[in-house]
C-alpha cells in the first residue's frame, strides 16, 4: 500500500480525535497522527492490511465517521486492543502531544533555554500557597549523617 | 590527547563513560595511569542538546534492541524499553536530574535487617557506611551538591511549593530542595542553573554535573586519556590463566579492533555490563566471564518507582525550574510496621507534555486521559523511589534469538515485582496522594513505573566468591584484573538514587587500583599479538610500566 485512501485518512483522523478528544483543538492537530501512520504504512503491506481491516470493522454497519460522539466511543470500545486500534493509539499519543500547537493549547511553554530559562520568567511565581522552607529543619535532623 | 597503541600493555581500558566510567577515568588519569575510555555512543556537546523531549530522546537514548519478560508492567507498556538510559559520551549523566542522597547505615546490611523474606536473595554488603563515608564526601565535593561544601540549597520552584506545603500538610518533618547536582551559583567553571526545566534532555548551559564536561575533559587535561567515542565493546578477552588481556570492540568505522589492557573496568550500566560479561564466555568461563558464583546478571533491581500527579484549581506550571529539586526523607527509614521492609523517598518530578502523555497512564485514552492532560498547567508531580528486593530470578540474560547490529545476542530483562515492592508502592502512592490532597488537589493520578532509570545489582559485591561477582572494591572474584565500576556492583539497591554511590565507589576503586598496582598485586594477562598494525602513537619512554603510577 503506497497511499491511504481518502476514506482511510478521514476515518483515522476521526478515530484519533475520538480517542484523544480535546474539543479546543483543530483537526489540524490530529492530521499529524494520520501523516505519521501514512509514513509507517508506506511500503509496509502488513500495516496497510491492518488499517484496511480495522476500518472495515469500525465501519460496520455505519461508517465510523458518520457516527455521533458517544456512538464513536462505543465503536472504539468494541475494537479496543485490536491491531488497528493499537496502531492509532500508540501513534496518536506520541504525535498529537509532540506538537507546539498542542503544547500551546495545553499551556506548556516548550523550549526555554533560548529565552534564558525560567529564572526570571516565573519559575517561582506560584502565590496561592505560602513560601515553604527550602532547607532541612535543623531541629529534626536528617536520617543521613 | 594521546592515542595509545592497540598493543599497549599498560593501559586501563574502561568500557562506558557515564557516572562510573567517566569518574574512574578521571581519577585514574589524575593518578598517572594511561586510560583508554571506550564509549559506544557519539561525542555530543551541550550546544547540540535540544529542549524537546522526543527529539532529545532520539538523540541521546540507548536504543539498541532489548527484550523483556516477567510480570512487571513495563514488559507490557514498553516491551523493548526496559530502561531509559543514554548512549553518548557522558552516559546517562548527560540527562539525569541530580538527586543525590547517601545510603543509610542499615541499607548496607539487608540480610540482617530484611531477614526471612520469601524469595529475597539478600546479602550484606562487604562494606559499611563508615567505609564509604570519606568517599561520599569527595564525591559530593566533586559533583558540587547543594547543601554540602558550603553550596546553598536551590530555591523553591512552583512544583516544590506545592510539594513542600503538602509535606507539611501531612506532617512530614524532613524535606528540602534536595542534595542536588546542579549549580545554584557558578562553581567549577560552570554557570548557575537558569531553571530551564530541561534536565532529561541534557543541560545546555552545563549547570548540572555530567562526566561529559567535568570528569572527561579534566581527565583529558592530564594528557593521559585516550577517549574513543563510537567504540562498542563486544567482548572482554582472557588468556589461558583466566586473566583479562583486553577488549574487542567495533570502532566508529565499523571495524573490529582489539585493545590490549593491563586492567579492564566495565561501566556500561547494569544491563550492558552483565550482558558484556555473559557475551565474554570462554573455555575457562563457560557461564560468562567472572560468573563462577552464578550470580552474574541476577538480582537485577530497578527501584520501586511510581509517580503521583495532582491537579489543582489554580496554576502550578510545574515544568518551570529544576524538575527534581525537592526531597522528603520521612518515609525512608526501615519501619516494617508499615507492612514492608525498606523505605522510600518522595522527590519532586515534572515532565513536559510529550512525556506526560507517554508515561502518565501508558495505554490510557478517552476523556479521562485528555481531561488530565488539559489540567497540565494546574498539575504538580512527584516521584516515589524506594528499595526493591533483590531476587535471583530477576535477571539480565542473553536472548540468543535476537542479535544486535554487531551480531551479539541482545539482553533480555526479566522482572517480577516482589510482594514487598507491591506493598511499598501501594503505601507510597497513598502517601503521595494524601500529600497533595492536604493542599487541595481536585484530582490525583497514580502513575505506574517508567522504564528504569536506575539499574542495579547484576554483578554484585560480596565478601565470599560464591555469593557474588566482585569484591568490596568492584574487583571480580574470578578475574583479578577485571573490575566492575557501575551500579551492577551494588549488593542491594537502598532507597537512594544510585549515582552518588556510583561516583563514591569509583573514586574508592581508583585509589585501590593505584595501590594494588604499586604493590604489584594485580596480575597481568598475556595477550599474543596477532600481527595486526598496532596503530596509535609510539609508546613514550617515560610511560613504561612501573613509572606510570602514583604521579599525583
Ligand atoms: C531521566 C533520568 C533521570 C535520572 N536522575 C537521577 C537522579 O536524579 N539521581 C541519580 O542518582 N541518578 C539518576 N539517574 C540515573 C543515573 O543517570 C545513573 O545512575 C548513572 O548515569 C549510571 O552510571 P553508569 O556509569 O552506571 O552508566 P551510564 O551513565 O548509563 O553510562 C554507561 C555508558 O556505557 C556505555 N556503554 C554501555 N555498553 C557499552 C559497550 N559494550 N561498549 C562501549 N560503551 C558501552 C553507554 O553508551 C553509556 O554511555 C537518572 C537517569 C535517567 C535516565
């Protein structure tokens, strides 16, 4: 299999989205998952067959992409642990969250050294708890020494 | 930098340039010995490191094939990644965090304190805390640990504020920002931390101790170190007397080379070390080199390990700042009334979004998973690290069904949790959750063990040759010019992160090697040179045997 069919691409995107639903994320974030699966399927008959079979199973009787949200979840639970499910899940959990767009949406600031780290950018700006001691309380002593 | 000849009879050949091998190389070259340091990985420099979890992983991690078996969850979640360690000059010190507690007295005497446990292959160390204390002091000064040698504690970061307030909330008394191997102020030619939050990706500004830019360049400055990156050792060779003659390795050009050596020291981390010795079996050593005890590869320990993440209704931004600068000692003592022997530490931990997704709940999906990820900014985290029990059946063996890129059998890591490990993990999870609940966590998440960052015990020290692989100085009982210089030699694992003890033992071992060579008590192996071009520079007349020792 050299390329995924547009149906396979569309369905895989919906599957990834149903597995890792973040309502605020655009489809674009999930397209990265599909692209990676496409790379893995390229020239690998076995993966191609896994995708074809997995989608056929999910589309029976109603195409997965036409299902409502809770029906999609039920369909996924039915195929959980199968090869196609595992392929999409394992790829999605890496590819989806390995993306600056998603980091931003989740509030993770990513690379920091080029900005001087966080030493002057909020590494200790939490203010809803009192500042705790940073040294061992000398009156209790350590279990060491 | 010298290039020693392949047939040089005086060199100490060290396998692996991490905490054990890098430190040993520095200590031995400082004492005047010629050292060839063979490292399978490339020589990356800090400017090449990337603040990006997966890209960095691909750059630095040991990704050669490994297999797993046994009932531990890692075998299911990460079947080909039993351990997360580095393959690069500097070894795993390139992306460690830096928590450095010492061991406690009773942790050297497990057969005394943990007696009568089913399935536990406990043994007392042949050394006590008192024997290692002077070397702990030297190791702490070398590494530059916070809270020692006049070095201040690190400041509280956001994640620590939650952690320490929680500690107070549940009544813990002994907590602080850690004995931590990161400069809070400039020291030893390296700057202070900029709290960039990237430890497990390599310290770009070098504020975290790593042999890559401390021990190894210092060893090079002595003019005695021959560092050979891209050199994967496949066999320790021996002669008809059962003495080591040198090592066979595949060099950076893919060519097989033999480096003759006076002494061979193996520090490949506790999976590769026993694998190399098992792969070095020969006529005199049918079950693997230095394995007359049958203990080589056995008693593999990986520490308790588990984590708790907690979500609050206010922001934490745990990823800002030193990821592990927080340490609680209260659960560390041996208190069997808790339903298990040994103890554990609670330590600060944060991961970035990519690794949080991979490790928080391996295999997890659906809204439960994504809602936790959506709590990322309001999340705090801690790690649970405790002593796991040595079991004979937890072991590294050769998997003859799978060969690596050099045709060598790959290591299989077999591990079953001991009931004591399970009881301790349950206690530790509960303790971590209670800690966060005491400061208002709205949700807590129990995270299962990661691929091992601490690998211990596969060539253990023992008083008697029949009980272990090496003696109190890491010298093989069966092969007196073979040494083990990493956490493989730990008799038991203790609760503490291992690196401080690895470094202390390497300093002590270097002293021992120097003394023993001077006294003429380490025999030499006899290699017959096979007629190949010995390569390298001609030996320097001032570096002949007998004059190489004791220069410092
Ligand atoms: C994410 C992370 C965080 C950590 N945090 C801490 C912490 O806070 N505190 C702590 O104490 N410890 C920590 N550790 C553990 C610490 O990194 C190790 O204990 C330490 O580096 C082990 O030292 P070593 O010399 O045994 O092996 P390593 O440092 O792993 O070095 C072994 C080297 O040997 C090389 N090698 C292996 N086999 C061969 C061969 N056949 N030929 C040539 N070269 C070979 C490898 O490529 C590697 O470079 C952490 C580890 C990780 C992964």
